[in-house]
C-alpha cells in the first residue's frame, strides 16, 4: 500500500485532543495518532 501525504489545518482544540490521544496510545508523532484514530473510526463505521 502506497502512503500519500496530505496537509490538514486543525483548531488548537482538536490538536490538543489528538495530542492527548497520542500520549494515551504511546505513539511518537501526531500523524501516527491521527492515522490510528481514523483507522479505528473507519473500522467501526463500515
């Protein structure tokens, strides 16, 4: 699977929530946390 890059602007509030989730999941970067959150979301909604 090829990875593609996207640039997303988020509010400070959303960034703080992603950062909190990153720390809870013990991930190293915000993009890793965003991928994990989106992956969980799409797994539950399909």
